[in-house]
């Protein structure tokens, strides 16, 4: 493995994708868009956010090429740029779920010992 090229890729990954996923609201927006294309007002209503906040999050996702836009008259329809981002998020959720389950099992075992 060439550590220099890997380092460059990791830095680019962080800059482009990880920083966009650093806000839970943006992850929720991606999950909403995995179901269907949506307009900003639909997203703000679904997440109970001011439209200005939803627009700000969508701008970040668009700048990082995680969402695509399509103008429809005066409105803009937002869709996922690449569905693989949902696969990646689901994989991370599965890892988290397993870690939480293991931690709960350890906690249960400790409580049983201390009883």
C-alpha cells in the first residue's frame, strides 16, 4: 500500500464526504431523498426545520456532489447523486448497532456478576 496516495485519498474523502456527513440533519436528508426526489419545502416540513436551514444543508450536500438538482419551473427537485451513499450509511449503522449490542451484553454480564 502506498501510504502517500492513501493519505491523499483519505484527506479528499474527509473533505468531500465526511465533512458533509458531520451533521445528523444532512444524513436524515439523504435518507429522505433515498425514498424519492423532494423539494426543499417538503424536506423542511418532513424534518420540521425552517426552510432556510433545509436550504443551507442541501447546499452543502450539493456542493459535495451528494445530491443532484433538477429545475422544475421555479422549484428545484433534489435527488441522490449516487445511491451508494445510503449503502455506506447503512453499513455504518450496522457497525454501530453491533457495537451497542456488544456493550449492552458486557454491561449485563457485569451487572449479573455484581448481583
